[in-house]
């Protein structure tokens, strides 16, 4: 008979009780951790960190959109400068 610690029982119950939003987290924990040695505190830390990551992308999407707009403008300016440097197109030489 295999002896199971009270901590392992609690960890397994918590993992089973999570919503489907955490399915990928549960799978990763079950595959990468030895649940007989994985403490409840470690589990809660992992779950809280995952919850923060799950909720974070909405804020980051707006930031990335603004960054891309800025990047697009910078790239257009660089391309414009490169085009103007060919065969007599750079009339601003020495004026930088």
C-alpha cells in the first residue's frame, strides 16, 4: 500500500477543483512536479502567478498596438531616408 501524505491529498484536490482556464497549468504542474513533494504553498504561488499571466494580455495588447504604430512610423521614415539617398536624391547632404 502506498502512503499518501495529507499535503499531497490537498494539492490533488486543489488541482482537480480548478476551472478549465487552468487546464494547461494543471497539466504542466502534474508533468513537471513530484506531487508527493510539492507543497500547498508552492502550488498557490504557481496558481497566483498563472492567474496574473492569464489576466495580463488585455493590458499588454493595447501597449503592443501603440508600439507597433510607433514602429511602423519609424520604419517608414527610415525607408524614406534610404530612398532619398540614391542617385542625387539626397539634396540635404551636410545639413544634419
